[in-house]
């Protein structure tokens, strides 16, 4: 999956979970501040990404922007399972 495809997938999940318009979500969008997402919204976004992309995300990873999240998931997908 290319980075752009991954971004589009993550963006769709975030839009679905937060009710935000996909066109307003960019790589520099701060999930908490710009999307006014609370901890439950963030949990639901992370959970949905884990389910759809088969990755594990820890809350303490300091994933503030959409770009941080995309980069993290990209690394998870690139590494062999079990690392």
C-alpha cells in the first residue's frame, strides 16, 4: 500500500469516527486540536485502524497529527509481524 493510499484510508476512518469532512483532513491536521476529538473519538479511530489494517497502536505513541499516525502505521505494516 502506498503512503497516499494509507493516508486516504486513515483519513476516511478519521472522518467516519469524528464526523469531520474528509476534505478538511490533511497530513498536518492535529487530531485532538483541529478535529476537536476527545479520548473516546481517538480510541475509536485507533481501534478502527487496528482492525482494518491489522496493526497494533499504543496510546502512548505520541501520535498527534494525521501524518504521525500515517507514518506510524506505515512502519508497522513494513515491519515483520511479532516485532
